[in-house]
């Protein structure tokens, strides 16, 4: 299992450890599926071409090239889909929690509001003319003969964060209010119950929980009283039965909603659980009224 430690793995071998802010251009001509990323810093991803899907503990989000995203440090799975031009392009700004805390202190009066929305580890923002021009300014900056120094990196990050605070204060406040640490048991429950309906492995669930597979399996059994594979299978089959019975959905519409990548794999598992195929189960329930 390859795990990428970001942003440190992005630096050439022998390079010194990065400062608190790193700006990087990224281009790929190969789609990727579920790369395992350990984000040691927070990330601003300014998409230019393509589409990105991010699986986190709390949610799965797909970001399009007319959006940008703020993503908190932590573990995530990422997939990249190429644009019609056959490439994926973005500009990335990585920054430490200390940078985020310093920004929060400097602008506390504008950030603190009664009844603020709960914190979110991922927030997206639509592109407007300012953000498009901002991305172009970064592209030109990265093409300069001399890499941008720490003062310029700080200035460019501050510029965008202040603009987002001005145009979308609710979204930025939500990101800044996201807790940087959570109890492991709460994270495990959130990860598992959020992703029941997705084709995700126990190994990937453990990664999102910041645990080894053996630790995850032990803690899971302590919380749920069953091994994860058995519990997940039961939950997915119960959800499938409800969709077939109460919502009268055909099996071809159900299998992807309960975490299966193929109709045949879903049908085989369903028949083992209920003794009949999904189609036969649905027909029986329709006849029974």
C-alpha cells in the first residue's frame, strides 16, 4: 500500500524541509483512483482542468474545475478524472496549522460570529473573475526564474483567504472552526457510518481513521460487537432490501447505493443473505403488496 505524505513527498530528494507555506503547480495525464494521502498541512486546491473526488472521514466530495477547495490536514483518499483535454491541472497551496491559527488571531474580530455554523474539514468555493485572475497570478509567479520567497507566499495565501472572508465568510468560518483533533472512537463511528453505501475496503476505512488494520478491527469489534466485514455486509444488505421493498427500486439502481461496484457481485451477496436474488425479492414484495 503506497501512502503519500503531503507536502513532504512532493519535494526533490535532499531538499530542506518546507517552511509553513508551499505553493506548487500540478499536472497529470493519468487518472488516479483512491490515492492514500496523509495531509500533514492544510491545502487549498485551485482546480484548472479535470475533476477531483475526495473521501474523508466525514464525507465524500467531488470538486469540479469551476470550483476551488479548502481541505484540512488529515487522512483522505483522492481520485482524479482528466478533462476533455486529457489532463488534470491544479495549483496547490499547502500551509500549516500555525499559519491558520495566525490568520485567525489577526482577523478574530471578523471571524467570530454568534451562532456560527459547525466546523467543516472541507469547504468548496465557486470561481469568479477575481479567483480566476488570482490563479493566473500564481501561475505566472511559479514560472518566474526565482521561486517565490516566504514573504510572497505568505502574501498570496493571505490575499485569497481575505478575499474568501470578504465574499463567503460563512464558508471560511466553517473551515476555520473545524476541530483539529477528535476522539478516535468518534472518528471511527463517523467514518464507518458515513461510508456504508460506498465501495470502500476495510483497509481504506482504517486509513481514514488514522489506524492500522489490526487496530481498526479491534476497536471496531469493541464498538459494534462484530468484525467489520460481517457488520458492513449486514448493513448493506438491510439497506438494499429496504430500497428494493419500500422504494421499489430495480436491482440495477440499488447495487451502487450499497457499496458494490458490479451488479453480479451484489446479486451474489444478496442471494447468500436472503436466499433469493434481488429481482426475485423485489417481485415477492410487490406481489405481497
